[in-house]
C-alpha cells in the first residue's frame, strides 16, 4: 500500500470494515512514530557531529546501559 493511499475494502462485512478501519489507524500511528524517531536520530547525529555532543552521548550511553541491565 502506497503512502497516503486508502485501504481498499472488497467485502462489506462488519469484521472486514472494522479491520480496514484498524489498519488505517495503525498506519497513522506508525507513520507518526516513524517520523518522530527519524527526527530524533537526525538531531542526535547533528549534536554528536558538532563536537558539543559529549553530554548527549554520555546520557545516551547511560540510558542504553540501564535498559540493557534491566532486561538481564
């Protein structure tokens, strides 16, 4: 399914219509999340690349290690 294109529904059953609506909602949420993550990654890369990103890198490393130990 191309971006911005509506989900096509072949049958008019209630369950099919519901799943199509859910698919549209999930696609919208996924698009928003993907946009947010990509923006944050770009901001992080520019902060690290500018040479003033030591604090950001340190905090990111601490957060990552915290998540890693929490899973273990």
